[in-house]
C-alpha cells in the first residue's frame, strides 16, 4: 500500500457526483459563473465569512489555485443537479503525514442553501477524505460569530474541539476567534449513516 504522501488523491482534485450536486475541480474559467452565482454581492456583505465579493472572484479563484499548486488545498466548484454553478468549497490545510485535512471556504447561492445539496456535498467530501485519502480526522473551522455555520457543522455530526482566541482575522481586519470542529475516522461510519438519513429526509 502506498504511503498517503505518495497517493495521487492528495495531489488531484476529484470529480464527485451525487443526486443533488456535482463537485468538480475549480478552474480559472469558472470565475464568470461564480460571479453570477454571487449575484449582487449580498453573500459577501456578511463581515465574518470568507465569501468573495463579485469583483474579487478572479483573485479568490487565483488564490485557491495557487494553494493547490503549493499542495495545501484541493478546491472545487459546486454545481446543482441541473449543471448550474452555485458555489465553491475546498479541502485545505492538507497534512498527508497525519493524514488530516479541513473542509471549508464553502459558500452557496442563496437558492440552494438549506437544501439537500449541501448535505450531499459534505457526504461526498467526507467519504472521499476518509475512504479515498485515508484521513484519520477531518476538521472544520468557522468564526465565533458565524452561528449558522456552527449549527450546520454540528448538524453534520462533527464535535466541537474548542475555540482558538484571536486565531485569524476576519475579512474586515478584526481579530477572529475560530471555533474548531472535527470528525475522526472511528466516527465516520455513524456520521455517514446520519448524513444519508438527512439526505433521505430532504428527498
């Protein structure tokens, strides 16, 4: 068996398909569709999130692709069942030596929020992380002030590890307390069953 660091899964962004969502490798050519999904920029006006403003999409995509080139991220564009681009997400903080990674930088067009799309996207991402990449832990981080995100992460079945005070900065420059969650490999079978249950309830 190859060591995780030698596994192509840690270097290549996969295409992940479900009933409600398709996750495909992010490319520079996706910028116009992402800008359209952002609409008038309402999503980016929430000061404690990492959602790019419409006029900053190219820079946001370029930074994600640079992180991929450096081996620290695997970024995705998110499409709905009809094929329309509705958002973006990524694996980041890749550490094949553990092996461990985080899921984040996630945002969705308003019309698909609180639908089965996000549940299935997380199921596909977690399944790839645990079953294809061999992770022993997957982390999630969000701002203390992002109560909706904290609730959504906990609803997946992730457990809160703690709060890192003055850990980073928000987009507006203010210090950010980061709430850290994780799912470990021994919890994955139960989380997987829970996500299937949630997905069936959406259907």
